[in-house]
């Protein structure tokens, strides 16, 4: 499995390092960054909580795998991707967070989604899925551009205070993964 830079967009997925905890704490403590996530922490993530999150991410032995998303020229990760539920009979879920606002809209997320899906298939997944809030059009475009297909809507899937939000289910089969963006 390649850990080197992608030929497209200068995006690299690498294993997390313990020193990434500061970036993780920053991302999860900023409501504007986490607004598109299905699950949000009311109080953000403490330094200790971020260290624990990174320690679990460093451990690549379980069913969940997380990678730091690094953009060429940067030392700190700009976000992360994850596969939840690898090795089960069901397909793994792909999640992504772009924590560095400067990396948004430049294609880094699309390339990270592409690389993460490719890793899922290399690791034996028969398909990959994503759940995307209907209020997050950027994620829908990014997943669609690499070959994910919208498969349905889970009505009222996420609770935010007193509001219930719909969530779309998107799926990808190995033969659907695109090598190039389709806008």
C-alpha cells in the first residue's frame, strides 16, 4: 500500500503520529470545521482527549483505520480520512474531515477520498459507503466526483439540538472508483 504522495493534487495519506494531537484538538474544537460531521462533540476535544484519539488512530490493528491527510508543502496534517468497520461482513464506512480551511475547495478532499477508497479495496472491502448530511453539498460533490453513487436518504438520521437532519447514503463498488475527477 502506497504511503507516498499522490501524483494528483500533492495529497498524501500517512499514519497518524502522536505529535498530530494539537491539530486534532484544533479541528474538533472548531464548530465551523465539524458542522458537516454526523457526530459533533458539544465541548470540542480537550488536549488529553485529542492525545487519546491520536493514540487510537496510530493503532492500525483494529476494524477502524485513520490516516492523516497531508497537502504538499505542509508539515501538519490538513485533515484525516477513516475507514470504519474494516474486516466485517458489512462494507466499511469512509469518513473525512478537512480541518485546514485553506485546503478546502482545492481538491484535497476528493483526492483523499479516492486514495482512502482505493485502500479499502486493497484491504479486501467489497464496497465502501459514506453517510453525508443533506446540508453538506461540498461532500456530496467530492464523493460523487470519484465515483460514489447516491443510494438513498435516511430521514431524520442525525439529531442536532431539537432538529432532525436527513442524511444521504452514498456507495462505491470497486469498478466505480474513478481515476480522474468528474465534476
